[in-house]
C-alpha cells in the first residue's frame, strides 16, 4: 500500500516561508490520514477521501479556496478513475458544492459519467450535495485586485491498495480570472488517468497538459512495458515542444512511486506506512 498526493504549484502569492511551512505540514497530515484510511478501504475510495481533505483545506486551489473566474464566480472541476475497472467519472465547471470529487465519485454509478455546469450542479443537488460557498476572503481580495497568482493550482492523489489496485483523483478550482466556460485538464484523461498498470495525476497549466496528453501518455507507455521514470522523461521531453508548465505524480502496479515537474515548485507528499516524504 502506498499513497502520493500533490497540492499544485507554488504561486507568487505562496512564496512566504509561513505558507510553505503550512503546506508542508498540511500535506504530511493529509498523506498520513489518507494512508490510515487506505488500510481498510480500496484505492478508489481512498483517492476520493484524500482529495476531499485537500479540497477542504483553504491553502489549496480546489474546493474551499478555489480561484474566482473573470465574471466573479467560482467554477470547479474534478475527476476520479478506477484503474481496476478503467472507468473515469467527473464534473466540469460545477458550482456551490463543498467537495466536487465526491460528486465525481457518485457519477461512477451512472451511464453518463461526466457532467458539466448546470447539469453537474443539478445532479449534485438531487443526490444530497447541499449548497456550499467555497469562496474565501483571500481569493476575493485577489480577484478584486486582479492579482493573477499563476493559474497552476490543482490537487490530486494516487494510491495502490493491498490488492494491488490503482486509482487516481484530481480536483481544481481553475486558474483564476479565466473566461467562464474554460475547461481544465483535471476532469480529462490528459490530467487524470489510471489502468491496472499505472495511475497519474497532473497539475500545472491545463492547456499545456491537454496539448501533451500528459497522464495518458505516461500510463500508456508504462502499460506498453516502459519503466516509470523513462515514461516520465519521454513525456516531459515532449512537453517542451509547447513550453509546457506541468507536474505529475504516479504509482505503477509494482508500487514504484514517481514524480516530475517542468518547473521545480510543485508541492507533494508520499507515504507508504513507514517512509514519509514531503517536497516543495
């Protein structure tokens, strides 16, 4: 059993030592709590649980603390994928829910597994997800002052359970100040992908990740026999063609854990029950 989580990239407004320490402490706490949960739950249930904890922490741009778009509204996206069933479900540009990842998880039982906008919100309301404001004062201040803080905020989790099953979940509040209707990578297979061989969650500039099909490429290459590091290296080399800004975390079916970013400011943590690592 292993777990790795990420909290996106540091932005210009995150550079203080206090914020850096707070994120490191938060990641350690969430990784350990999620690993305890993994001991008695599947990888699929665990990644949703871990991402919900990240969504609940206003330090991150997902759920509570999400960025505000150019029209003053918050719209979030999230997805989850089960490596065992190879099914993905997700929500795109959903509003007024506390944990988009849980709505994405609920959709796994439906024939229509990816919903957007009003359809996603209506589904959430019908299934007991009550209205909730994810806005925090800091995000409103940034919006009012038009301080664009980088647009590289996403959270994600990859886990492998005791049965060797892999799963991944990813959630984002967007890049901030974007055109309403813009779709990020988080609820697509470019940013969130898993199968029985490998699972990957991405963060960074969504357009770059989609252009490079980052998560899908890594997983496909591992499936075809490439080792995890080589799959990452080749995929990130191709990312250079679009001057891509991205980071990714992964676990393969052998329990190998790996990460890479095109700019060394991604914050993430991994835990296997004995060894804890936090990086930023």
